[in-house]
């Protein structure tokens, strides 16, 4: 049986804009920490890994390039 091997490289942009008192979203301090510490990277990696049903067949790596978060 032939093996399938490849790479798929994509730029993912996640824009967010919401009122701080919206309890469906993380508070500013938590989101700030996740953005700066790489926690958001981990979340994105997990979502992508979950899309593939074969365990250990896919490696997903998210490399943060630019992160900006602020209050308006």
C-alpha cells in the first residue's frame, strides 16, 4: 500500500471584537494571557487535530507570528 505524506501551510487570522461584559467570551485578562503565552496556539492546534480521525497520523504546529490585544 502506498503512503501519503505532505504538508499544508496556511495563515490563519482570528479577529475578535466583543463587549467585555459578554459572559460567552473570556474576560480581557484571560484572553490577553492566552494570546501572549501561546494558549491560543494550543486551542487552534487541538481544533485542527480533532478534525482528523486517525490518531498520530497528523502533526499540527501553530507558530504565533503577530499577536495584538487591547481594550478600546
